[in-house]
């Protein structure tokens, strides 16, 4: 991945997806700022928590994901703990491009003709020691797209993109930007220990954008693959997608 010196940041507000006629505002556009995070730091955190390899194969992240449960004033931060009661509504999120010194091959550069999919999965259902329902699919939002903005002089190509609801989603209730699987709040069983809740950003593995025909998982447990541990990796492979970013938090419920 070759990252621009300027970072990409997108603020995504889930409820706007349901408002087909909602006008585009500054609240659902990309703002440009430098990212202080590195791909190496994100990758190291994913490996330390065994998100790599439990959920994903090893990769060099192209983007950092900042997810915020705004009503609870909680932000997902590469393995912090968040109470399930604070995650009842889908989070807002930002995407920032990352710098990397990794020896892994780059994943993706920014492109105006590309769409992205954000997913949330629990690889520890019903517990990390006994993950009999893992992975559990909690959320799939797809059709997130970049479109060229009016760039100012001196801006390089990659920094001149904005993210907005597609014209079809705004004007016709078409599901180009949609919840393929609706948000299901984390609800780890009492006494089941800490669960990892993992957000993954995906995009097409080749230069053609093939996300319009994504196959919906048949069910949430095991992402429909009917085998313990199956989930994001298999679903992404079946839909010809690769991971370009990830973040996660821990949640648990103690017995009374």
C-alpha cells in the first residue's frame, strides 16, 4: 500500500443510511487530516490479541478505524474494554489512512471507484474457551464509496476524495449503501469471560469493484458456514474481498 501524506478521515453516522432523501452535509463527508497511527501498531495489536490469525490472515492495514459509541462517550481503541450496555446502538466511525514500514505487500491505495464494507464479528461466542457459535456476525454495512471532491491546488489525488451517500441511496431508497446484516449489539453471556468484538474494513481484492452482488450470510452463527471458527475470512474470500483495516474491543458480563 502506498499511503498519501494526507490522511483520509470519514465520519459515518449510521442512522443517515435509512434517510434516502437526506441531503449531504459536513457530518457525512471526509475531512482531511494527518494520521498519527501506523499500520505496524495496528497490526501488532491485532496479533497480540490473536485477531490475527483467529479472524484474519496476516495483513498490513491500509486504514485505521476509529469507532465511537457516542451516546456512551466510548471509543474503540485496539483492545480496550467497553461495557455491553454502552454498545446498544451502532457506532459512528472514522477512517484514516496509515503509514507503514511493514515488509508485507501493500493492500490498497485510495480510489474513487472503490466501495468498502464494514463488518463486526465475535470470534468468542459463546466464550473464548468454548467458541461453539463463533464466529458470530453482528453487523455488515456495505456500499460505502469514495467520490472525487473539488480539490484545492496542491492537493495530491488521494487526499481529494470525499465520502458521501450514493445518489441512488439518497434519491431512490436503493440499497447501494445499506445494512446487509443489521447491527446486533454485543451481548456476551454472563460469566463467559471477555469477548473480542472485531470491526473489519473490506474492499474488492482486484481493481474492479464487485461489491454490488455481495452474498448475505445465511445466518449469524458461524456466518452461515456451520463450522466453529468460520466467519469473516471465509465470507470475504467467497465475495472476493480483502481486509484493509481492523479495530476491536473487549466486552464481558460478570455473574451477579
